[in-house]
C-alpha cells in the first residue's frame, strides 16, 4: 500500500536533488499513433535514483504532452516506489524568455569602449535592474534608466523553471539507490498518420494494381529515435477537451523510406492495429512514408452513372431540356479472391492510367472510409467527357387529392444519352423517387433498388445515341 504523503514532507521534496534523464538513457521506445492527432508514447530509460525522496527531470518528452495522462512505472524496483507530484515545464529557454524571467532582478551589462590610446577596446561592466520587457527592454542603472541594452547582458544563472527542452519534472520516492528501469507513458498531440493509396488501371480498365502508403507527420516538438511504430485505424472516441496550447509549426521535410516494409495487422477492440516490422525514427517536423500494402491485378468494375433528383416529380418544368453530366465510377472488392482481403484504413485513393506512350496519367481520386474485409470500395473519378445526357420533362399532370394523399403528380420524362466513344457503353440512371411511387410506363427495364430509388440501365451504341422514356406517378 502506498504511504500517505504528509504536508510536512513537501519542503523536503522541493529541495530534493534533481536527477536528469535524456535520450542518452533511453533503452526502448514505442509509439502508437491514432487517426486524429493523438499518439501514445512509451519511453523506457535506465536512470540511477537515490534512495528516498527525489526529483526526476524527464527531458526530451513531447512538447504537446498531455501531462494529466503521464504515468511513470518502475520496472526494476517497484517496491516502495511512488510518485507524489508531476510538473510539465514547457517554458523553453530563449534569450527573450530569459530576459522576461529577470524582470525585477539584477543583471550585469557588459559594453566595449575604445582605449584612451586609441588602440583596441576595453570592457566596462555595470549592474542594472530589469524593469520591463514589454515591447522593448527597460534597464535601471545606478544613475539612469535606458530603454535598450547598451551592451550584452550577463545573467547569474538560469531560472529553475526555464528549461532548454520540454521536461516533465516528477517528485518521487525510490526504494533503492541504484540504476533502475523506468517507463514513462503518456498521450500527446502533434503526431498523426493517414493512409494514401495509388491505383494503376490496366489498359482495358478491368484490373488495377493497388499500393498503400502510410504518411506519418511529427509536429510534436520531440524526436522518436528507433521507435517501435504501431498505428490504430478506427474512430476512437475522445472526451471533449479545452483548446490546447498553440505551438509553432516549422516547415516539414519529406522523406521516403528506401525499403518497402510490410505492416502486420491485427484486431484491437473495435479497431485495427498495424505494426511496422522494424524500428523507425520520427524526426522533429518530419513527414515519413512507409509501405502499407501492395496488390496486383485486382478485378475492377467501371460504371457510368446519371443521378436524378427528387424535385423532378413535384411540379412542371417547361424547359426544352437540361444538360446533365454522367459520372464515372470504379469499384472493386476487398476480398482475398481479388488479391486483397485486409482491413483498409481510410484515406485518399489516387488513380492513374498509362497513355499510348506508356506514361502514367492521373485520372481522378476519391476518399475511402475505413473499409473492412469483404466490403466494396467505390470511387468516383470524375465526369465523362464523351458521354452526355439531355433530360426533358415531356408531360406533367396534377391529379389532386386521392384519399390520404394530399398531392398526386404524374410526370413523363425523356432522357437522351449520347456516346462519342468508339465502343458501346452502358449507363445506369438512378432516380430517387419520393413518396408512394409507381413507374407506369418505361422504354427500359426498371429495378426498384430501394424504397425510394429506381434504376434503369441503357446501352448506348458506339458514336451513337439512345433515348429512354418513362412515366411515373407519385403520391405524397
């Protein structure tokens, strides 16, 4: 049972000798990064602690550490080991910060003046009190006040709460005087990852080669050398927090790993965990990419889709025709039989296809949500250039009230599709039907996809056109 810390012991803790640990003491490091700017760091170091009360300055932690999540464990001698207080010192040492800390304190101002003989110079030292640093420096000398420093300022020491790097200062009790293994775990912001995918369509557009990359970004203000890296894919709930302290962001340097390591995948609670097969280093203000997956000859399906609107069926539209774009979609199955079959983290899929000279050309991109095994990935790559549509309302009738329905509308439509390609294509026409609807007549077969959706499929000949007509009654 942990002993109760009496208030009388606090002064002793405050004056306890401070032990400092840096990355030189680090023996193991593990970083687990989540999707939404959150990471779990486990930093194991070997530190020589005195027996009894001590202060440990755990340096080179993340500048965006969430101190309330920090947990220090003793792996070597846990008996009689406990933590009584933790302080995160993020006020970093800079010339301006040092000057601000000495407001009201005395400093030494050193300036050079020429020798009377005119050769060389000598130094004159004067004591001054720093009065203010707001918008400039105000110094009080023995006989005057100056608003800028006439020379360089010499300070007697660095204040105790001003650190050269982010430091977690821990007041603790050690049960033994020896070198001990300590593990500090904490949550931090400033570390994030995303998945990016590159798909190369085959010449006949019936298969694609898919490569997945994980892009890691480190803006946490700390480096993570030779870390065991794990990534969690999934939407992890987080309690709402007050706005975090803002930090500066330095321009990032991009780095691409030379090798193409694979990431092992496993289930973790309701999420998926990916582990890099070798330690890696996340430098400060760096973006790094590592390979996630690679699959070849994944069967694909291409679809031309004309999407309708619900407002078509609630009134009369007298225009002669409305030009509409036909969307182009590509989809594939995330199955083992399709050379995939692993949970795919959400990300952007960019699709390329080679031209007649064999050069890869960008043909579109789309966002993909977290996709489990055996699900379908569907991507909209853009709108067709050579396939066009012209929609016209050819008839409309308002049939008034019928029983429980306040409005009954009957409309007829004509959709002309044109194909400038040298091969025939099939266009799906998806019509969202509101209320209680019924297709009365149709030139092409109609499929009820859902309670409020009808689908028509129209084959359009090469360098030709096709017209679909239908009449529908809608009751509201």
